[in-house]
C-alpha cells in the first residue's frame, strides 16, 4: 500500500472551484486502486486568510508543509489584497523556500479544434517549456529610491547565479536527452547584457556534456513569434523565470486557453515537496459562477501522478482529458461547451472509471 500525503491550498477565486474537481479525480484513483491512498490536509491560506489574519499563511506555514509529498494549489491573488503581498508571500514563497527550481509546463494540443492557429494540428503543437522557477527576474531584489520625488528611481534586479542557471539548463538537457528531443534556449542577450549573456554562455558550456542533443537558441521576442506561427519548431524549451511565465501564457493561447494549461513546480531532488497547479490565476471575472474550467487543475493531478511514479495513472488522466474534450455537453463555456465546473468533474470521473477498467488499472 502506498500512501501519499497531499497538502491542499485551494486559494482564491476559482482556485477552490477547480481544486474540488481535481480532488475528485484523486479520490477516484484511490477508489479504483486499493494499493494507492491519499491523505489530504486542507490549508485555508489565501487572500481571505490575509484579510482576517494580516498574513497569507500561518507563521510556521513552510514548516507545516514540509512533511507532505506534494502540494496541490488552486490559485492565489484577489482584488482587495495587493498582488505583491499575496503572490510573493504565498505562491512565490513556496516555490523558493522549497527550492522548486524547475517549472514544467507542457504546451500540448489535445484536440485539433482547440487551437486558434489555422492549419496546425496535434503534431505541430507538442512541446515542453522548462521555466527557471527560483531566481532570475523574480529574485525580489531591487530598490525604490526617492519615493514620490521628481528624482525617483526604481531598480528591479535580475539574479542569475551559476548554480541556479546551470541546474535548470542541465535539467533541460537531461530531459531532451532522455526523450530524444531537440532543446531550444530562449534568452535576450542583445539587450540584457549581463544576465542573458551569462545564460547563453552557460547553455553552451553545459551543452558540451550533451553532444547528442540538437540545440537552438532564440531571442525571446522572436520565440514569441515562432510560438504562434511555427510551434512545430519546438520540442523542449528552457528559459528564465519571467520569459517562461509570459511564453507559457502564449502556450496556453495556442492550445485552447488558460483553462487547459498546467504546470509542475518541482524540487527534483525531492528534498522538499513539489507543487502542482494550473497556470491560470483566480479569474475574478468568472469566480463564483461555477463555470471555471477544471481541466488544467485535473491535468496537474496527472503531472502529480507522474511525479509519484504512478505514470499509468498520469497517462490515463491525460487520455481521459482528450476524450472529454470531444464531448461538447461535458465541457465548460470557455471551450464553447455548456457544462458547469462540477458537471465536467462528475463526467470526468465516469470516463476515468471506464478508461481505467479498459486499461486494467483497477486493483481490488
Ligand atoms: P487569470 O489567469 O486569473 O485570468 C485570465 C483570463 O483567463 C480571465 O479572462 C479568466 O476568466 C480566464 N481564465 C483563467 N482560468 C480559467 C479557467 N480555469 N476557466 C475559464 N477561464 C479561465 O489571470 P489574471 O486575471 O491576470 O489574474 C487574476 C489574479 O490571479 C491576479 O491576482 C493574479 O496575480 C493571480 N494569478 C495567480 C496565479 C497563480 O496562483 N498561480 C496565476 C496567474 C495569476
Ligand atoms: C504563474 C503566475 C505567477 C508567476 C504569478 C501569479 C506570480 O503568473 O504561475 O504563471 O508569474 O509565476
Ligand atoms: Mn503566469
């Protein structure tokens, strides 16, 4: 019997709405396979907690989370609390304190009807963005001088350490090597004359250890263009924290929207818990209506299962997502469907149960 301890942080806005459906999927796995069990602990941290307690998480929150195998997070941030507080004190804090330096965000088209790109199919849009997740432009270093005065100056410093840059680039080379894919580095050395020159040098240096990996290097502006006009160029992409953030929203746009994009925040050494979450935010414009698309959150469960080395479950969740995407009545309005968030989750459980049986994954 394998037991996985999962910390749930549903968070704000549509976060709790989509996490509820992901938890249903986890409970379905537990029901279908008597050798796997999950224990869940829910943490009420987020903007509401902040308004009541003046902080985004408990003082010993990081300590509390340490004992979990994984964190499953919905979304953080809501009008009424400044994003600089809500995100930096909860989401970004967890990524950094748990050294989740790898952010794996697949850009995979699961159904040809979902892309706004004409003439592009599943064969053209299928790559993985590996985003540096612990430093870079998000390091939080800077200064605010002469606030409110005419000579006001604001500095936001990117921090690119040798250790931090090498490890993310090496992770990406390993990923490309083991899956026999090309590796594209995305940077911007023509304008960022320290950080990105360094990034490019490290990409080349580490590459000497991987002669079998075919590499490309693009400037981030050109890469944004190619994401849209020629996504078939990419197989594995490695990039900095901010560029990865922006590029993966473009990735979401070409694969069906924010409701379908997932990301795994990994501490590959497993010294600390890793965190699984949709790429999207709390979507205040639709929260409380029961129409948020929970597929990104469900895909995060698939990534979690892969991380737990239960890849057969990771795969069957993904194939069930492909199936549900063909059923107009079972998907949410952002995809042109008519279902509610909960309706989608319930139908997903039915389909997953059928597919798991067909794949002989049921263990009594
Ligand atoms: P957002 O991702 O919340 O929303 C962008 C657009 O996508 C909106 O139109 C929204 O309705 C739509 N959308 C997002 N998720 C959807 C889903 N599951 N189903 C259907 N439609 C969906 O981005 P935003 O509006 O820029 O940010 C809102 C808040 O969330 C801000 O406070 C922001 O800082 C925060 N945020 C948090 C995270 C996170 O916790 N990981 C990620 C991004 C933004
Ligand atoms: C994401 C989000 C976060 C990020 C924000 C909310 C801090 O946009 O996970 O993509 O920029 O990393
Ligand atoms: Mn983002």
